[in-house]
């Protein structure tokens, strides 16, 4: 698989053409080696959202390790006259040697939170733009939606099962982002292999339809998987399906799954029927185009687990986090730092290198504090948010691999719990805390 | 890169856990080798859309070639007790040996169009489900949105530049799907390398901000790229930017690009100013969160080219095509074919193997005709839609690789032109032609 430690493929060509032509032109102009800081941030959250969840850092760092140009890439760039010989030679040796600071993966974020800072020469930093944005925009979109879903589920386990509704590689990334935001397991085997996420699943309708009747299908499933399995009971008629399931699997059947109909009503019916049949310990899994609102709507239903697909992997209405990567400060020819920002209307950004902390009061967050240019001396009420993940090109292995996913999930749970109560409302509203561009 | 012919990685783990447990249980029950037909279709189009554009077939076939389980996969499945030893042995030898029929890539489609049929044993066909759906759901979503955009552009070239707003691998697939639906070029280098799509791009705001002033940036760009380039003129002030661009690049400057503000107004201003300055041949490229409606809104503006990003790669409101893959007919233990379908409410499908044709009248499509079970003798008014792409496991190379993309783009243009005029309305409405489940 592409992202496993061995056999990883180069990530350098997940890049826009113009990143390389900019490097080429800057090299000719003698400006390519000016020290620069690029920052990743969102100008706003998706409409109505109270917070976002930063994700993708680990995956980005794993890819950064292999952001290299091999002969195939260099041949393409040469054949298509994308860059000059000088730049080809530089690309052939490319290796990021700068520093990267970022929010911890799983951290809630708000408009203008400086989620990642890349500090290096212009040429080394600009060339990462497209890949860095792709990873963070997708993973953050999914983690942000996933967090609202697990919150709405109120402790009932959520299973990620949206692989089929996203690009195949995006699906694996979505499973990872969902795990960070509190999902219990995934259907996606690639995510299991790459990140150690628990995988789950038993059977689809086609399995039932393959067999001569529903009983035969359930018998085949129980024979192979035992009665600690989930039987899908809605291929023909849910009530009959439940009766068949209990007949075949007995009182120890782990779960029945319902994938259609009015889930609220069906869950109540199913619970009553299971109890009547003596299967009081058999749980109910519901799946069927769930989003955070549907999950919340099932709060009063006797549901034991939610399977979430389409809406998860498409960010529940916000399929990209709209993060941008902007040059905020760079040196001039004398080595002086010059803060820079685009000034055109509607897309302005703040120049200068940012420092950020979450202001806390009685263990509850009250503001995202962002300061430009000067590292403040944060007092005890401010939790600094940027951690160094790459030092002189050296990637800190604590932020990559399967262990990073587990750690990010714990960090997410902890930092989400410290947001004000308003953050946990699904209704449209303002960001849960304001972003303040000053310490006092 | 993963999808190039050499170095391609296995695709088998882009799969839901349950596909393998179903195979395992069916093998134990002796039902896994029943001949089966699975079909890919959409129950409906995204709300208001007049047609969809089928895409992903080529990419799926490229991945099918390498749908293999290697030691890493088998080790995972064994370690996690996903399937039994018998199934592990079968997976180790897995190779698809059946037949696949599909709509030509680029073909418009409608609710219940049978976009792909996989005919094989149950175990060989079911195991492809997740991967097949991931590829087609994403590529079809993008191609469907892209087609509306190129239609709205009315012949003005569209540049795909959404890579940063999608998962990095999805970005390359999006560029491919956009090319099929009439986009002229892409910013994505991976798509250039894999599929031979023309790549394009010059510079971003960061390049301007890297330099001491806008003139210095433009001089650096023109020195490297010549005056047949596109200068981005909205970093500080658009009017000043255009004056600087003309000063630096002269009357032969190819394009200026505007990425912010009221594009309609700015395009008119820019055109007048360029003309006043004598740059009557300098074109105007606009980019900035364009979708099909914004493109249509610029029809009267003096715009020469559109760069489209976020809305393209996220399917312009429909980030997945909601395609499903259903078992529609299978043999029983005696070899008789049994049509099957789920019967639960809201998600029913039609059993039986489908045959499909587009009914034409005076070169205009009037209906999508779908027949179950019996191959009809299509008359001259019916263009059959299903073509065989895989025969006894042998993939027809005409449907893969870069040449397939070019061919799909031509097929798309031709078949879209044959839809009734209503198909070309952006406003919400019904599918452009009805799907009829009978020949007469």
C-alpha cells in the first residue's frame, strides 16, 4: 500500500504545475533562497459550524518523507519544458531541510488559527503547497464532520463505513480522520493495515440474496462467523428478518443491523421484538445515510451503534476545509524579515509569523489568541498550540504512524471537552470561541 | 506514481472488511461459486441535475489489473482473523476471470442506467464492490459537475485547478474526470504524467509577495517564462497590476489572471484597460471559487478562460454520485438463474440482468431504454450502451491509459450534443430524458 513505511511512493507530483514554475523563476531571479514562512489556516469555518478539527498532520509528514523527484518525474518535467535544467538538478536533490510547527492533530480550530507553519527557503516551502493543502483540506473536512457525529452519538460507538462513496485513497484517509474524531472502527481494510484502526463488518444484502432464502443466508453467516456477529435483517421484511436472525443465531446474537426505513420507528420495533424473543442482549446497529442530525434524532431510540458512510467521507456538506497556505513573512536581500499579505478584496490575510494559544478560564476555553511576529511569554491561562514537528528537515516520529492516530484521538477528546458548551450544539451558529489578534 | 503501468500498487485493500467475510462465509456454505451478475447504477441524479456523466471505467480497469493480495495483505487478514485459511489461500490466487460490460466512459447517464455489469462467480464479483464504487462514485461526481461547467463556458477553455481542495490522489482522478468532461488542461502534474493531460500554470500570489514589489515579480516571471505567460494581477490593486504587467511584458503578454473581487466588473475593467494600453491580444483568465452558475454569469464578460477549483473537485454540491453495486441475478444450486432484489422500502432495485440503449429520434435522444433478462434486437433508433471491457478476465486495453481519456472526451462531447436541449439548462429540473423499463 502506498502509505506504509516500506514501498511508499513519491508524493512530489501531487502538485500544481505553477509551484515548479515559481521555483524556476525565483531561482533565475535569485530570490528562491530567501527565508520564508508559509502558514496554513482557514479564513472561516463551514457555514454554521462551531469549531473545526485539525487533521492530516501525520499523513502529511509521512508523505513529506518521500517528497522526492525520481527519474520519471524529472523526465516529464524536462520533456514538457516545465522548468529549466538548473531547476531539474535542484529538484533531483530536493529534500525539505526547514522547520514545521503545527497544531496537534485532533485539536479543535477556529477562523485564522495558524494550523501549520512551514519555515524554510521560499523554494523549499512553496513546492509543498499543493500536497500539504490536499492532505489537510480533506482530512480536516472529514475529522470536523466526524467530531460532530460522535458528539451527537453521545458515547454510542460509531463505525466508519463510507469508503465506497469517496475516492479509494481518500476513503483510507477518511477512516483515519474519523478515528481521530472518535469513531470506534472502520470498514476500510487499508486504514486497518496502515494505521492500525480496528476494522469491522459482516455482510451486505447481496449475501442474503445469494442464498435461497434469508434463513439459509443467516445460517451460512453464523456457521462462518459464530453468533457474535451482526445479521442484516432488512433485505425482505424487518420483522421476519429479526425472527429469522433469532431463530438461527439464538439468544447470544450480538447485533442486528437495519439499513432502511424510518430508523427511529424501526429501532423501537426491533428492540421490542428482540426483547419479546428473549434476545435482550442483542444490540441494534443502524446505517442508512446518517449524518450528525440523524444521529442526534435517534438519541431517544434504542440504538446501540451507528454506521456512518456518505456524509462522513464527504464532510457532511463541507467536503473541503477551505484551508489556504499563504506566505506571511520572508526575508529581503539583506536578510531583514518583511511581513507580507495579499491586499485584494475578500481574500486578505494577516502578514507576519503567528503564535497561538488557547485562553482558558476554569478549564474552559474562552478565546483563540493569535499574535504576530513576537513569541509571547504565555501565562498559565494560555495553552500554546503550535508544536514543532520537523526540525531542520528531521521529522519527529511521534507525529506519524499508527501511534499518532491513537494519540490524536485522545487529544481530540480532551480538547473538545474543554470547549464551552455551545461548541456541542449542532445548530448553526458562530464559532464557539472568538479568535483574538492580541494578547490583552 | 501509483497508477502508472509500472510500479502500480495493489488495489485489493481499498475494500470493506465485509466483502471478505462474505466470501469466507459463502465459501463455507458452498455458495461462493454461484454465477452472479452485479450492476452499478444510480437510483437518482443529484437534486435538479438533468444528466450525469459516467466516468471512472478506465481507472477502475487499470486498478483491476492489480487487484491482488500480497503477503502484507494476507498477513493482516490472518493476524486479525478476518477470514479462514481456506479463504486466505483463495485470496492469494485471486484474479478476476469474469466479464465486465459498461457504459463508455464519458457517456451521459440517467436514473437506473446500468452503468457497469460484473458477471462472474459471487466471490470474484462481490470482492470488487468497494473499490469499484469508490472509483466510479468519485470520478462520476466530478465528471458530472465538470460537464455542466464546460457547457456553461460555451467553448471558452476551462482549466482544472482544484487539486489543493481534494485528497491528493482524488485530485489526480478529478483532473482526469474533468478532461473527459471537456476541460482543456489541469494544474495537476500527476494527471499529466499518468494520463497525458496538458498541465498549465504560472505563478501564485506568494511569488509576487516574495519579491520587493510587483514589477520585480513580473520581471522575474517574464525573464523565466517569456511573455507568453499569465501574470496574476490582483495581489495589490488590479488596475496597477495590469499596468505593471503591460509595462513589463509588453503588447504580446498572453494573459492576465484575476483571482478576487467582482469578476464580472473586474473583467470589463481589465478588458478596457488592456485595450487602452494597446494589449488587445492579451487575454483574461478568471479564477475564484467558480462553479457552473458563476461561469454562466460571466457569459457576457470579456473572459477568455476559466480556472475552476474547489467546486469542480467536490462535484459542485454533489461530492459523490451515490452509485450502488447490487446483485441482480445469480444461479441457484442447479444452475438456474434467479433474479434478486432487496425489497425494503426506499431502496428497492430491479432484479435481472439489464440491457440498455438510448432511443434516438432525428439524432436527438428521447429515452433511456432498459430491458431486463432478454437481450433485445435493438433497431436503428436504439443505440446500445453497454460495451464489453473485460472478457474472461482479459482487460481490453482500448479502455485504459491516456488514449482512453482522449477517446472518452470525444465520446462525451458527441453524446452530450445528442441530448435534448433541456439537458443544457443549468436550472434545476427533471432528468433530460426518461428511463423506460420496456422496449415499446
